[in-house]
C-alpha cells in the first residue's frame, strides 16, 4: 500500500504559499490584535448612523475591518487544512472564527438602525455627502428589505423561533445520516455494507442485478419510514410558510428569490422551457434503453455508464498543459493570469497526512485566490482542477476590478465560471479524442452532466414549487400526496421508456436539498448560462469572449441577473435554456451516431 506523505515531505512548489497573506504566524497574531482593536471601535458609531458623515466613517471602518477579518480567517483556516492534526493551527482557526463572530455581533446594530431612517431622508444622504456614493448600492441592499421587516418586538420573536424551526431539518439529518442502516449487498463476490456514498457507486455498477438488489435493499429503509420523512418535509415547508406569512411576502418562492432579486417569472420560465422540450430527455432515456437492450429503464439503470470507462492516466503536469490548451479560447490575458495560478503557488496540490479532503477555491480581495486539491492521476481530477480554476479566476478578476464591497460574487453566478471551464475542457477533449472508446466515454460523461445538473435539478425545482403551492393552499402534505406528485414528475420528465417503480415516490424524501427551499434551480440556470457562454466563445461569436471577461470582472457589483446580461445571457428570456437544450440535442446525436 502506498503511504501518505507527511506535510514536510511534499515539495515546496506543490504547496500553496499562504505567506502571501501573512508572512508568518507572528504576523497573523499582529493581524488578530489589530482586528480586535478595529472591532472594538465599531460600537462607537452606535445610535449615530442617522448622521451621514458618521455613517460614512462607520462604513469605512467596517470595510477595513472586514478586509482584515477575511485575511485573518482565510490564513488560519487554510493553515489548519494543511494538517488537521496540527494543534497550533487548530487553535488559530478557532480563534479566527470567534473573532469573525465577534465582529458580526459588534456591527449587528447597523442594519436595523439604517432601516429606522425614514426613506426620504436616507435618499438625501447621498446628495449631502458625496463620498457615500460608493456605498450607495450596498446600503440600499440593506434597506431594500424594509417592507418585510417587522417591529423590534416582532423581530425578536422571529429570531427566537429560528432554532425551533431548524428542528425538522436536524431530525431529518439525524434520521438519514445516523439512524438509518441500509444493510448489505453482494457485489463482485464480496458482501458490501451500503452507505450513502457506496449507493452512488453501486448505482453505476455494470451488473444490473447488483444495481437492482442495492436499489431494493436501500429503499426498504425509506419505505419503512415514509410517514415520518413526509411529516418532517412537511414541517420544513410549513416553517418557510410561517416566516413568509409573518413577514408578508407573496409566497415562499418569492421570499426565497428576494435575496438575489430574481423575479418569480424566471423560476417559472425555466420550468416551462424545459417542459416544452422535455422530448430531448426522453430521447436520451430511449437511447439508454436501446444501448442496454432492456424493456424499460428503471431508476437503477439511470446512472450506469452507457459507454465503457476508459482510463486516462494523466498526471498534474499533463493536466496543467491540457487546461492551458483547453482554455486558450478565453484569450491571451486570461492565459497569463492562468499561468500565474498554475505556477505562482496558488494551489496546494498533493495529498498529505492530515490534510483536509476534497477540493476548493478560496477567493480573497487582498491577496490572490488559493486552491486546495488532493491530486490523483486521472481525468476526474483534471476536471476538478479546471472547475476550481474557474472559481479562482473569477475571484481574481473580480478582486482586481472591484472595490472590496462589490467584489464578492453570489452563489447564483458562482458555478457559471467553473462550468464554463469544464465545458471548454470537455469540448477540447472530445475534439481531440484519439479513439472511438475515449470519445464515447466523454460524450456519455457530458450528457450525464446535462441530465443531472440541468434536467434533474429543474425537475426538483418544479417539485418544490408544487409542494409549496399545495401547502399555501392549506392542503396537507402526506407521504401519499408528495409521492404522487413526485412520481408524476418523474414520468413526465423521463418519458414512456422509463418504468416508475414504487420506490421512485420515496426518492424525494431523502434529498437534503429540499430542506433548503428553492435553491437547486440555481444549478440549472447556472449550467444553462455556462453552456450558452462556452458555446458562443467556441463558435467565435463576435464579442463573446470580451463579454465573458466583463462578467468575471463584475464580481458582486450588481444583481446576478444583471451581471449575467453582461456575459450575453438574459435569463428573463428562454434563450439560454433553449441554447442549452440545443447543445444537449447535438451532443446526443453525436453520441447516437458513434454508438451506431
Ligand atoms: Zn464549484
């Protein structure tokens, strides 16, 4: 067995250089003291924000403290991620987190105080004190909620209720992650205990009997708990409804979309456009049926690869080269920054003992972004790298172009940059595949990302909308009513070649996302946006590349829909969705042709 290296054994050039944030732990300590001093000063503005001159001063101090707190926290947390057994860094990360919480507490008076300023008077601030202008958008974002903010007493009651409202989510999580034991299945002559992670792998197993057996064993546990699970899900929806009604939003959907300032029509437009062209997904399901030579496609046939996996042995250096080539269509300026990311020690590449698992990118305003990887020599890791580089480049462009207060992009647009990168790399790989097997595998992989990120998330979004609408009509949400709706959606989305087993009704009861309402549609809109952008760039559409760079530079300087318009994507129309479906259709045709 290969032993994991110690942190000290990893070559320097494959480690990130956190010294670019603080040159030593001692400097970090100085940063902590300064932050504590700055935090202490914030209470001095309390009760005085009605004076625009003092507001200006308070905003300046707050932003400076936030810049520092971002650095202090990132440094300590990433040091800890290098080796979680390092007690010194563990303690530093905990202290940094406390400092952050303390700062948040210290400035928590600001929003209510701003909300208490009469609207007209607030509007006059920006004429009276011109230097407040750079904060205008940000300050208006705070007071935009005015309509939905209640009296101090009522707000207190709502705040007190929040822990109680989380009860259903926590109970679901405990039931789903701790209490349920799925049992075992025999695969490859070995008895395997089914876990959530292994369920995903076993659903990709080439032996259909293994998949079917796993599926049945797995869902038996949910069948036995379906009434409890439905009651929990219903409780979570009712919790949303409670806050929506208490604050006076039109619907739980409108309340959830308010944060990003996304109109309900965009949400509904996504669902309508996908439904209108759902025949494309039916075609894919039919192809699956034909390829597997089966009568009907069951839920347990949906994840198994149609084309055989081909091993791409690709090391880090080769992956870096591949990524440079694949992202060349983004232009020479992008390529230069990309080189900096790959060679400037932004990335912590190798696995080592104690290192945090997985991968992430961490954008900072006062320093370059950092990326954590746990590199393995395969294609999946090359995709992880190009994905995280998408986030990092987005952060780099935003931080360089925007002041701190406007630099941070929202989740709504975050996955666009990473998915554009993935799509460009996929196109490059498909174009240059040197064997039929490789090409088939890549196309299969690509089609699966459309199915799971675009179609499936839209189906989820429609399910959430149905469930919430029923609750709003005061209809009870039971195992039967929830299951019936979800089964109907599955049948409509997948078409006549899909067999709807009784277990399908249980799938919606085990999805943690549904406890975080109206969130998953962003995966679908983000994916569609990225596909539209990458297609325009690859086809050399005039100005497409420049528009995309402008999008990267925009950070959080406007609402997400407005920022996407800069990239040529207008989600208030169905064009990006249609575009995405067209690319799916073309990819599917190519795959069909290749399979013969
Ligand atoms: Zn991501």
